[in-house]
């Protein structure tokens, strides 16, 4: 359909507003239009407004899509995922239930390195199909864009293969994917005890090839004292910057104010996790315009109780982002509605704040706010019809797959046409 209108939107959440990420009270402004409608032409939003106004302007060739008095909002933008891997870590899940910690499992050869081994054993076709399967999981929750990290290769060729798999998946135009190179996700088995040597490999071999082949927009690193300490993370990230990549950092998941201050020092786009970050680092992040990406799903899945201080960050004027951290170990969920529920119940974010953090603020963190994240004329027609009567039902009915129809660039991608 090159020209169509979506009508009978009980609540049309446009998220329209001034450019840039939302902070403070602006996080609660969803720019909602009751009984709203939108018109799409050639994959872009042509008009948004009350139903009567939109219908008055349509032509006889305009196709009408009836939302059925449901809510409509921008597709969720999941700004932190690890979607290309093989196998699961269900056995480790059971070990954690029986009392083993994340750190103990990693030290025994499990964790990220176990997924690296399983991914290496997979054929290219099997890896592609396994990762393709997850696209529908994201759709079911109303997600249309993900930031997609590598990180389960930990060698030059394996990391390049994962990034090329992301490129192939993105080319299908079922789910928009923004690639991030995460070669410094963990230290591979053959480099145990030689972390500095592996960091040199990332700097001198991996990063140049990733940039040469235009396989990523961002570089990320898991910066913790026991993984990549600051003195090794800094040169990796500076090398990435010198090659033209923007930065995202796994920060402060286990250590207070550790990598968050490095993120501020280097002007990273985001600092992700921040479970242990204190108000002392909030000010540094705000001054450096680093967006926090909060991942409550990983706290939940690891049976931890220390969630990021979302209310403190909002009070400090930070433009929060919410994401799933979808991965096979510490956050095996692709459901953004579940993340909204955790944000509400565990971090005391209102439903409106959570939706803003998962749409327009997430778009800003990926430098895509001029094209996605809100429903405004000229932007991509990425939107979702949710089977709800009120937007607050998204976090209220937790773990429910509410997306009835998902559109990417004006094309329905879920449910599939077949």
C-alpha cells in the first residue's frame, strides 16, 4: 500500500515534540490524540491528527486500515540487544536457581564464553535461521528497530561473520537493525590471563576490518575490573573513535561508578546497565550528554535486587532509555512490554515515562530521532496497533504479547502475510 490511512485509533500516541531526547516532566508527554488517525504515503507519515481531519483529506485511492478502537504508537526501539547466537544457556539458568552466581558460572567456563563455543559450532545457515527466528519475537512485543551487537565470536573471522549475519538480516527489511561491534565482550579461552593481548587484537586487527567493511556504526565494550578494566577499555574505545565509530559501553553492572565515568570522559552515546551507578556519576553523564540505557530484564533474570536508580536519574535530568538486553544468558527476553512492566514495578517509572524511554529517547541514542521514534509527518511509518484500550495496559498486563499489527516503513511485517 503506497497510500493508506489508519483510523479508529482509540489513543494515538504520537510522541511528537521538539528535537532531542526527553528529560524530566517531558518524559510523560506522549502527545496523545484520542480517536486519532494517521496517513501514510510511500512508507512515510504524511499526516497525523483527529480521525475526522484525516478522513476529510483522503482520496478515493486511499486504502483505509481500521485499528478497531485500539491504541497505536511508534514501534519500540530496542537500543541494546545481542541477537545473533546459537544454543541456549538453560543449564546455567538452572545452576543460578540452585545458588551459583553469574561470576561463578563465568569463572567455570560458562556464561558468554559458552555461547561463543556454541556459536562457533553452528553452521552459517543454522546461525542465520536461529537469529531470524528472533525477529518475530521482537515483533510480537511491538518492536520495529533494534541495536544489534556482535560479541559471540571473539575472533576476527567469527566477529566479522556475526556482523555480516546482522547485515543479511537487516536486508530482509523485517526488522530494522543498527549494528554494533562488541569484540571486547569477554576474553576468549585462548587469551585467558592475557587480556591486554586480546585488547591489542581488537584494536589492531578487528576494528580496522570492521570499519573497512562498513559493518558497524558503534563500538561497545564490557568494562568491568574483572573483564576489561578501564586502562584496557580506554585504548580500545579511543581506537574505535579514531576510526569513526561512535561508542556505547556496558557500564557499572557490578561496580559502582566505574565505566560510567569513562563513558562521560569519552563522550559515549550511551552507558548501558548502570545498576550500580550513584548520583556522583549522574552529573558526569549529564554534563557529557551520555544517555543511560537501563536493562531491568538482566537484573530480573539474574535474580538480583539492585535495579538502576531510574528516579534518581530522572531527577538529575538524564534522558533515560529502556532496552531488553536480549541475549541467551542474562536476559533471554525480546519483550519490550515486559521491560516496561519491570521499569514500572521495580524502578517506579510511570507508563508514559517508560514508553518515551523505549521510543523517541531510544531513537536519539541511536542517532535516528530524525527518522523514527515518533509519529510525525516526514518520518518513517514504523508503528504498531496494540490490542489494548489504554496505553497503561502495556506494562499493566505484564509479559503479554499485545502487538496486533506491526508496520515497518509502511509495510506490515507482523503478522506475516503468509
